C-alpha cells in the first residue's frame, strides 16, 4: 500500500504521466472530512469500499444494477 500526503488542491496521477489512467484530487479538507475528486474514464469502475463489498456479496454472476445513488456535488458543502 502506498501512503502519501496531499494538501487541498493537490493531485495524484494514476498510470503513465503522459497518458494517465486517471487523476485523484483533494478538493476540500474540513475538520475530519476530506472531499476527493476522481477523474477516470467511465469504463473504469470506481466504488466506495462498502459498495464494492455489496457488489462482491451479490456474487459475480448477479445482475449489477444500481445499489446506491449519486448526487451532484455542491460548492462549499
């Protein structure tokens, strides 16, 4: 496991820097909460751990329908 320190507004590039797979950006840090933005192609699945665990628990052959919902980000909150 790689552990790095980033400040608000800083990024981590995943893959070849000339043609990255994706970028992770620290959007906001407020108290013990960190907002992280993921910029990946739509073909790359990105899940929170609890959602990934639900997908695995449903089994490999299960219909991979929508488990949760995504709400648009709001500025400053």
